[in-house]
C-alpha cells in the first residue's frame, strides 16, 4: 500500500454578538504525517482554549472546509480526500460530536474562566479530525492539504 501524507491547517475566526464575546486560542496545524496503515481510521486531536462571556458560558461552533460548498476535504492536485470534524467541549478528547460543514454545533458550554486560558483551566475544548479508513484505502499516494475555518458565537 502507498502511504498518504496529510496536513490540515486550522484557522480561527471569532464572531462577536452584542456585549457577549467568545474567543478561541491555541489552534495549530493538525498534521497526520505519512499514513502507512490505510486500513484503519487516522485520528488527530488538539486541545484548545474556548472562552465565552455569555451568562451561561455557552457557545456554538461552525466549521467551514475548503471543499465544494465548504465541505471537509483535503486535496493533492486534482485528488481529494474527505475528512470528518468532531468537537468536544472538554479538553483532551479523541472523539466528540460530529460537526457538519456550515452548520452550527450549538449547546456547547466552556469551563474557561479567562480569554486565553492563562488562569483557570489551560484548555477547555477539543478539535478532532478523522480520516476514515474507507477514504484512506481508496486514496492515491500524495501529499494532501486543506484547511477549515472555525466560527464561534456566544449562546
């Protein structure tokens, strides 16, 4: 089997509503490196800081990919590789709620007490990216890249 090398670049774009604010910090590249076992799902997770100043500490998160219609897709030239995005309102998680492209995931609550998590918990949420074995097993060898934009809003 050929190895597939993947990297996913994540960006944040905080959204503000009235006097309530949300802020996401601590995002970085999600690098899969060279994937040799194409028969198993490949999962990468990162813990980050998500702060909400709403009275309930609530927020929503919307993910938008670079594929058609905002879908989650990595590309290598004309080749494409779909991926999944999951979210957890707890840090250190390797699975979470499924995020659909361009659809807000509502009802999230943060434990962050400060905008950049410099006091209180150091991280408060997890971004999980999954490359399914069904997609990997049919992927052509190559270096795949893509990005997602995360929009967060208070609830």
